[in-house]
C-alpha cells in the first residue's frame, strides 16, 4: 500500500467518525429522536398527574420551588406521582399537604453531625498550666 492509499483510508474513516459524532448517523439520529419523544411523553404524563392531584395553590408553590431548588422539586414531583399511581392519594392535595411532604424530604436529608473534642488526648487541659 502506498502513502496515498493510507491517506485515503484515513480521510474516509475520519469522515465516518465526524458524521457519527455530529448526529449524521441514521440509527443514532432516530434513537435520539425516540429518546427525546419518550422523555416528552413522560413529562406530559407527569404534568397531567400533577394537575389532577394538586390544587392551584399547591401547584404554584411547587413551581416556585422548581425555580429555586430544582432537585428538591423533582423529588417532590416523583414522590407525588408515585403516590398517585399506587393509590395513596384519593383527593387533591392542598398547599398544606405539599408543605408536609416538603418537610418529610427535608427531614430525610438532614444529617446531624457533632464534633467531640477530647481534651485529655489533645493535652490541652488547663489544670496542667498551673505547674509552670
């Protein structure tokens, strides 16, 4: 094989790689579209469940939480959807019930930490200072 043949093969392979990464591949482009449609369907289902389960004030509070703490709002949305699908929610949740769910999540996330300082091991006992 000559140098020109190797250059042609390299150029062809480089073009294939670039087309794959740019979404030019037929199968990968279709897979991306299908995944995006699936995510939109899930989002629509979640929104319909939330609109059925939450009243206006609770929905407004959840949207406000979404602006400042999106991770916590996602947790709440997932929790409410799961509760609705398992039949734990029979009627619309108000703002007070939503606040209760928020407190439950906040209590789960809280981790109490304490610092213990052992003066004997650190040799910082003030009683020893009198000898000097």
